[in-house]
């Protein structure tokens, strides 16, 4: 079957590569790029909401409670300047703790640590963050002491090179950049995959293919060909953007290093792109194969694009909530899995989940192709008297068993 | 359509109780199908088809549009799977496993329009396991051999419809298959190319290749086939040698007598058709009596009927088709055959 797939892939690859439409295919990314920028800004808003920095408290239980109560009391006056506070650790009176170490160990969105007591608070965090919170913390501490606004305790500052929150926010940006790039690349292929089998049906060569090789091999061949074409496109666009970035002095350093490191992140990015393409491609190929004309394919393009966007937004939203059930759902749902897992690679250094995810996705690719090929054979490669097969719309054909105009009406 | 072939007396046999599937004898079967069933949307397109095609035979599948011919062929090729029944093609129950030994010309012809003729042949060969480089060499050679060498480097879209059909025909033979299946191969071909195709099919069979083709035109089957399957309404009321199909109906007696009446009239069946001539002689047409020709001859001679001519005409395949599949199927077949391009 592999040999047959490669023969079909080779034919499709050279047919596309040496066609005029390939030029337009190369121009394709310009359009989704614009959408990507818009989508990116939406995602940024999601990120800022989901990743609001939190001030961790490591004080005695009574001091911590007093601080939180004071913070709530001042919430109306301070507005957004009031830090959200959470108790990280309750300490005994006189107990010394390494706030910088505690901050480093935090997995949540803790941007700074407040230790000591309301009378002598110590704020530990990145320089920018502690400078931002110094005033509000002093006010809250005064409120907690019941001193009133005239007497503000002095807030001691201890700056750290980074914090969980700043690193997390940076990695979040890397994750989103990766997801957006993945989305753009898969999106530009959708239209071509949809119309892939229309050519065979219009040329009536589909029966020659179906008689010679299993339909699964035809589907895989077509998917591999488009994947190879997309890699050519990526190479072209990668060179263009890479060259432009180098000329303008930009580099990957503008992004925070992903948790798995750049080399593995890039490798995973390429692999997840292939998986995302194969997963979405196999679904779209099946849907497109039910269409008989280019017009029907055009009709399908909009809902298909919208469904891609839904998958992207789902994965993007889940990326901001690592460790949650939603994130797990995005990682497990086959169509969003590559996007969600790439985001995970940016934020979590564990490698094993990626191996599991790739295996999981590969299983789904095989299932989608198998089911798509079966559906195609049973719905499209049928024959019989025209009178017994009422013509239905494409959607009706997809929704239920029905006849296809592409089927030959012969004896 | 009476068959002109005259038989020697006593050679014919009634075959009313003949088995529907011909005896296979010692010949290896290229195709064996038992009880194939295929349903689409609740409609049974093929309903229990049995076929046995010996290796090296030219086998015709006859039936009007919608009879189930294409569906049956597609099941044999593995394009679709039967809902019930068994199929064995070249010894395998999975036709794709022996795809390298099968050639197929679908009813709806099609090749990639941008491909050059010789590349199109090589591509189809490659799908069937022939290396591309070898396919290209053979593709050019085949085109040359069939007078299309000048078109080898032309794209399919630059060829006429007839030429493109010939290219596709060559494409399904490039890997030298043991079994070729043609679905309506004569449709769209002019008389000259139909003759050419008939010769090609005979040549293939002489080389030992099994040839199966479906057709609306009984004359092609009658000229070419060793055996036929008659399909009507998704069923196969007859499958076997062409001679056996003809023998399913009695031969017709055509008698010319000097006189049109006499004592001998009692020997002629009551339902015989008579045409009187001005000179008093008459033509008689009737099915050969079950008692045979000898009692009739004796009565004619002893009664001095004055036999001017006597012939027993064996039924043609068309008559056999009518008798087996019914008048409605025969009419549908004729209408299909008269359609333009058919």
C-alpha cells in the first residue's frame, strides 16, 4: 500500500508543483497572515485575562488573613492596581523563609512574594513587578494594621532575575506564536485538500485508481503529496521570513525560550504541523471527496474555515490554562491535539507526553483515513439505475446515506 | 435475429433443464463468484450473482443499463465490497492483492489531462506494480505498435476522444495482465476501432489472457465470446457457453413446399406461420418439434408435399437473450444500444 501511496503522491506532487496554481498557493499565506494578526490580538486579550499576576503571601496565618481582608477593603479605591493575593505558605512567628526560592518553585501565576509581616513587609520579585506593587502593598499593610492612611509601613524590596509569572507569560507568548503559525500553515492547505479528489472525479480517473489500489492508499497518497507541497511552501516562506528577520536584526530571542528548548520545540512544531495537517486533511479530504464540482467545494470552504478557527481558538484558550481539564481536553481531542501539545511544549519541559500524543494522533489519522476511504467507496463508487437514486444536496449526502451524482449510472 | 449457422440434423439439443452455471471441467477459473449481493440505499443493485469465468476465455456480460453489470464488475475488482456472497479473482478473495495481474478499462474513461500519453500509460502501469521507467519504455512501444507513436509526447488533453480512449486501453494492458476487465469497451468507438478492439481481444485470449467485457451490443458478444452471463434486474438468469444459451430455445424450421395443402399438413405444428406464394407454393416457419425432424420429413415425403427447401436455423444470441431475460430486458437492451455513443 505504501508503494501505491507514493506513486499517487509523486504524481500529485509534481502536478501541483509545476502548475500555475502553485504560485497562488505560495501567495496564500499572506491572507491568513492578516487573519492571524487579528486572531493573535484576540488571544493576547485572553492571555492577559487568564494570566493576571498574583502576589503570593508567606506570613503567619493571622497576618495573611489581615492582608487579604485589607486588600479586599481597598479594592474599590485601588482598582486594578490592587494585587490579587493568595496564601502560599503559613509560617510560624519568627520562622525565616527564602522568598526567592519559594517564588521559583511556584507553578501558578505568582509574580512576587510578600513575606515578613504587615508591620515590616518584604516584597520579593522581579524589579518591575515589585516596583509596581510597592505602593499598593504599603497601603494594604497600613490598612491591615489599622493604622489609617497616615502611617505607611516601609516595604522592603528584594529583586529577582525572573519570576514564575514573567517566565510563564513569555512562554505563553511563545506557545501562542507557535500555535498561530501552525494554524496559518494548516489553514492555507484546507482549500487545496478539499478540492483534491474533485479533479479525479472530474477526469473520471478515480475508478482507475480505485480498481488498482486500495482507497486508503489513494487518500494517503494525496495527503502525503499535499504535505510535501506544504513543506516546499514552508521552505519558501521560512526563507523569506527568516531572511527578513535577519536583515532587520530580529531573531528567536524575541521570544522566551520554550520549556523544551528551541531545537526540540522546532522539531515538535514540524511534527505537530504534519499531524495537524494529516488529521484535518483526512477529514477535509473525505468531506471534499463527496463534492462533485468546484462550486460544491467553494460552498464547503466557509464552514471548513470556520471549523478550523473553532479548533484553533479552543486550543489557544486552553493553552492559557495549563494543567486544567480544559487543557487536557484540548490535548486529547484529536483535531486540537497538535495545537494544544505545541503550546504545552512551550510551557512544560516534559517530553513523554509528546510521544504519547504523537502516537495518539497517528492512531486518529489512520482511523480518519480508513473511515474516509470506506465512506468514499460506499457513497461515491456506486453504480445503478439513476431512477432509484434521488439527487440530494452535498450536505444531505454527508448527513446520511444517499446517492452521488459522481457515481456512474451504468449497468 | 436468427443465427445463420445451419446445423446438421440431430445436432441440436434442448437445454430447458441445463444448469445455469456451465461445467467448469478441468479448466482453472480466473473468476469465481457465488451469491454476490450489493445494495445501495435499500435498493438491491445485484442480487445473488454467480459467475465462473475460465482462464483464457473471452467472457461477455450482457444486460441493459441498470441491470447490475458495472456493480458486478466493480465488486470483482474490489472497488466496492459485496454485502453478501463470495468472490475469488485469480485465486484471491481480495482483488487488490492480485491487482498487478488485472487490467481494467472503466466505462467512464479518464486520464489526467496534463499527462503525456506515454506517461499516462506508465502511471497506470505503476499503479499495477510496473516500475515507472519500464512503463515509460513499454508505453512508447505500445503507442508505436498501435499507430499512435506520433502522439506519445502529446498531453492527453491534446488528443481526440477516440485517441485518448485508445491510450487508456493500452494503459490497462501495459503491465501484461492475466485478466482484463472492460466495461462497455465498444462505446464511443467508431466501426473501424471497434473491429480493431475485437481483434485485440482475440489476440489477448490467444495469449492466454482472460478477457471479460460488458456490453449492450449482443453482436459483439456473439462474435467474441466463449461464454456469457446475462444480467437482468440484478440477477443472472443464465451464465455459460454461448452455444448453451442458444440451445435454451428450439431451433426454427424454415420449410418451402411446392403445394400449400395436403395430408402431410398434419405433421406441421398447428402454430406454424405460413406465407403463401402466387404460384401455389408456401413458406412455413415453426419451432422444431420435440419429436425431431425425421417424422416430419417422412410425412412430407410420403404426402408428396414437394419439398423445395428445408433449413433448421439455430437461435441467435439475441433470441436466446429474449427467451432468458424476457422481452422487457431485450427491449431495454436494444434501446441502450441505439443510444448515441453506445
